[in-house]
C-alpha cells in the first residue's frame, strides 16, 4: 500500500549493531537493526520492532541503488508521516585508505570524511551481495559494519543473521502521509514536547478600538491581556518554558513587558484589581507618604507571579524601513524564551489566568505570540517545588492608575512579612530586579546596589547591571544615534537591555522554620529631578521543598 514499509513477511538479513563510547558498552542498550532484502534496507531498532519504543518512532527505508531514502515517523496520536531525500546519499564524499580490518569474519576497508566538524570513519565490506549501513552514511560503499565518530563513539555490528520479518501492526496498518522535508522535521520536533498555545498575534496597545477575541480579556485600555489557560499535570522530571515573540505595530520605544500568572488561592486576587480598579487592591505603605496597590503578599492576597520579564526594543519591524544604515540589516521579530520549571507547581493540573503587559500609550502598540511548552527530561515523579509569591512592584496596571515602585526612596524600602505553615527545606528566593528612570541621572543608567535581608540578616548584596546591550543593536532600528557613535540601545542599564529577557537571581536561603519571617529589599533609589523620577521593578517568589 502506498505510504507503507514493504518488508513485512519477507525473509531478510538482520544486522544487529551495538553502540560503544570510549570503549564501554551498555549491554542493556536498545540495539540498532538494519533489515535488508537485498534491494532496500530498513534502519530501525529492537524496541521499535518489539513495539515498546517511546514516540515518536523514527525509522529509515534506504534504496541505495537509486540513492534515495525515505524517513518515516510514527506519532503518539496514531498518525504517521514520511519524507524522501534523493540528494544526500550521492553528495557524500569519502577519502579511501589502504587500511583494513576484520569484523564478524568479513574483510573491511576504511573510508573517512568530516561532517559538521566531526571526523567520521566507516569500516565497510564488499564481500556481501548488498548495500547497507546503520545510518545513511556510506550506503554506496557496501555493507558498513562499523561507524566511528571522533574516535570515541562507535556503532559496531555484533551479529548478521537471516530472519522472517514480522513488522508490528502500528507499522503495517498505518499509511504514512508524505510531507516536505522541512515540514517533516518540524512535526517531529514538535511531537517531542507539549505545546500550550496562549496568545496568537495578539495586539497590546492603548486603544478603545480592538479586535475582540472570545477567550482574551483586555484591561487598562488594552495594555494588559489575560487568558484562562488549562495545564496538564506536570511531573518533576519535566521542564517548562515560556516563549514569546514581539513586533512593534506602531510604538517606537523600548518598553517594560512581563508575562505573569494571577494566583487565586486567597480571598482576594489581582484579578479583582483588574476588574474593579487598582484602588481595590491591598495597600502597602512604608512611611514615605505614598500608597502602593497590590505589591506584597498578605494573609488574604497573593501578588502577581512573574513568569518572565522582557523589554521591547526600539520599534522592531514596524520601523525597519524608516532607518537605513550601512551594514545594518534589522531583525523583524524579537524572540524571548525562559525556563519557568521552578514555578510549575502553580500551574500543574490547574486552570489559571496567564497575562502579558507591555507599558505603552500607542494606538498601534505591539503584537505578541506566546506559547508555554513542557518537555520530558528523564524519569521520576517527586513532588514539585513549592512556590510562594511574596512581592511584585512592577506596576502592571500602570495605564489604569497603579503607582510606580518608588518605595525605595525610604530607608525601609520594601518589607514583606509572611508566615510558613510548615518548614520549607532548601528555600530559595527567585528575585527579578530592574531599575528605571530614563534620563542621565535616572536609576536606569546608574549602578545601584540591591540588598535583601531575611529576618534582618543580609542574604543578597550586589549591583544588578547589564553591559551587553550593544549585542542587540539589530533589534533596535529606531534607537537614537548620538554624536559619540553610540546608540541608545547600546548603553548599559540597570539589569536590562532593549530586546532582552531579564534573568532572575536565585538566592539560597537555607532551611526556613515554620512561623513568621520577614523579607526586606533596600535600594538607594535616586532623587527626582523636575518631572523625572526613578523606580524599581522587583519581584520575589519563595521556592522550596
């Protein structure tokens, strides 16, 4: 049948290969099988033939005499895909040598090449009446009985025998759909992990006119978008990533952005503020005369959990044709990707609100797409880490009246009191910090020490600073260019650059006892100058066992 592997029920030669690394062999490994009927060969492995392999199950059908191979993939959803390649085999170039050695009683010759900076040596024999190999390499040479990479990784034939091949039903009963090579590769790659779509070409802008989407909530005149997302159970052996892409659709400036989760485990949540106004959120005061809405945890409120902080560049894509500089080809999209595995316990098996904020007052604003992906990384199912949100001074509701994080102009800074109902082992603080104040003496451009105290003892004391901002110049087409030869996007900043993610600091706190504790964050915030002022966006999540 078209799209199926035609070897079932035939008498074939089976060559069994084992892998060795630095001379060591794992005798419990999954052997490679090459199954040949003299005209074509199937490269597979023992677990795929025995129907015990994990998905996706990939195997290669090679027709060496015509220089073609067909790659097959059987997916977990019961479908199968395939693609054909008619160029790779004939493009291989080999340096032939006079060296020989014997493998399984056959005299083998040596051929050598270089692929992707790896030295590949094949030992092949022409004493067998067909062509075969454990990969597509050397299919024209004869029967490859050993393939060696960089002198230390070897695939060596252990046995050659005749068998009647009985293929498992998942192969014989499934016709593979033919795809182009790029589509095939993409399907295989995506089948290896779980993708949770969140936003698709979602505009974030300051406008009362917008494209309504049934599952997307807009707040603060469109500068915040929120969606309810359902997560599967996440295992401790899995890794979780958030991935977002951004383009300008009208805004030319670098802006603060954040991907966040809204906890709803207490009487009051940030969603209440989004729906009813920032003034309805719990108020924090530290003695400087200002009131800050919804920034710290209380007995009845959990602040927003920051999954990823990012900064938009200066006008990527929308303004690419406005500025032409020799030697500069502007990027059209900026990608952001960050691991959030430590926060998986807040999502696993739950339906939660996930949101994105980009601060701007532009009608065109920005357009984003965002997925969350879950990847297997070994075995095991230990309890997920506990994640307890403590504070977040990033004013996500900036365009709806939430005040900036200016509490650090007071010696008290930010103080959070929290109670643990039980001891927390191996506690860590996931701390994200960026300084803001976009003029010469503003804290965006001035190095300021961040000090964190746990129960009045210093646990963190450093200056958060980025000196690599010039690396991202091609994301920033309308960054200002100055007389000194620098662009605005080149300048070092307080832990952020236009077009990048800000990585969290992971601060070890040791084992925390049951009961009351206090976290204090102190930063020597700069003084206002006229209408200009400095602020610090800091978020902290307690993580432990």
